C-alpha cells in the first residue's frame, strides 16, 4: 500500500503524542513492506527526505509567524500536496485544523481519520472555539471513509452522536524495564519517596484538584509536577501553591529515560486527564510500573479497570496520598504491565492499522 500520514508536526518526534504515534506507525508499516509518507512542517529540525525508510514531505508551516492560524495553512498545504501523490490510504491524525479543508482531499484515496479526543470539551477554549471544534468534528465525520477511535469512550460517543461505527484501535507503549536510580539525583528525590504528576498544565487535567489535595494531606513526601509551567495557568498554579514546601514545579522533562525512571521510582503517579481517548502518558505510566491514581472517568476506567485508584475530588487525592504505598501493590502494577504486553504493544497496534487499511481498500468507495 501507498500510505500518507497527515496531521502532525512530523517525525522523528520532537513534540508530542501524535508525533510519537506517527513515528512508530510509519516505521512499522515500512518494515511490513508498505510505502509510507509522513508530512512534516518545513520548520521541523529533521530536514532529510527519509527517516528509517519512511519518506518525508516537508510543507510550508507559518505557525511561528502567524500563530494558530498557521496550523490551518499547514494542513491545507499538506492536503493540496496529497492530491498529486496517488495515495491508496490517507491517515489523518486529528481534525482540529484540517477538516475545514476536507473537500480538497483526493477522491481516489481512502480517507481514514483518527478522531483523537473530544477537543471541544477542553475548558481552555472559549465558547466560540468550542462551537468551531464541534463543527470541525462534524466535517471530519462527514468526509472520512472510516473513523478510528483510540478509546471505547470515543467509540461510544461517535455511535451515539452520529450513528456511525468506528474502529477501536488504542495507542501503543513499550515496556520500560531499565530503571536508573542515579537519574533521580538531579531531582533531589529517592526511590518510592515522592509522588508524581506528568501532564500539560491545563485545567482539564485536574492539576488544581490534585495539588489542593497534596497541600491538605499529612504526607511530607515531595510532589513533583512535570510539565511546562511557563504559561498563564502555570503562573497561576505556582502563585497559588508558592507556600507549599512539598510541591515542586520541575518544568518539562524531555529525556525519555529520565521520564521513565521518574515514573518507575515514584510512589503514586497521578493521572488527571478528563478529556480525550487513550492518553499516551497513561499507557507510558502503566508500562513504567506506576501505581496510578486516575481521574474517575470512562476514558481512564476503560484502560485501567480495577488496577488503579481513582479520584473525583480533593478528599480522594488526600486518601490516596495518606493511605497507599506503591511497595504494597505489586499485583496492580504487574497487572497493568500484562495489559501493555497483551493489548497495547506497538506491534499489536501496527498490525491493527495494517488490517484496517487493507480492509478499507477492498471495499469500493
């Protein structure tokens, strides 16, 4: 098959979840004998025309000059270029800034869209932006030949909202089995004697609820907050919790071995995401043997089941911090590792995408 992947800033990953996914998927599909193209921003630090035999197409991306509007122009440039390539499959990762250009997608290609999360639910967006995101979602549903949901919650939503079936294929992760205790020194913590949160510092990730619980709890363990805090909301959080000696705003950590070791040696790992599908950071926490306390919602429960603690308010956070120690819950962490091995490894995910592409090509548009 000749396959294109649109909707990311490009590979190799220098940004986030969809970029990491595009990297693993594209390389995996090439190894299975397919011809794969990934669209990259022209500003991407990787400027070669191939990455591990994946062909790279750089398109003009003016986001650095005109802000968010540049994302829409970048997506349009990618779609217009795709019209010249005679792709069998075009996989779109997300729809936020691309679906308004859907009518320009090539008619002869099968258009498959990973619907990501419920973007319009994000509280950081104004009501006007949320209305636009709902409109963009409708366009993606209308112009796609097939939809992918990376969560059963998203799958149920699409069926109930649009009466349309989608294929559930989750995100992937790699088992982490090489923890390096020495890496903790730079964060001034010791194994199993700190609690941890890794997330974008945004309201819908329950950051404030979790930190309120930390302040009110009796535990004296350090609480590391990993994520870029040089934002308006980050400034608000740092000001509000400036009197707490327990809370440490570490900032962004981008070295994967550091992140995984921090996860592995943490006492309790908090996952506060309330919006979206299978969040990559949740699977990475499971793959790093974390004892997880997650926001109680369908997205998180569909992944973790009974192998986690859950919170809905500050009292639940306090209870987790004061009552649970990772070293007492090895069966839970081992169960989550088996989930990664049996359901969420990259080989399994790539196989599911390959089969879906082949199935769609065998059906007349």
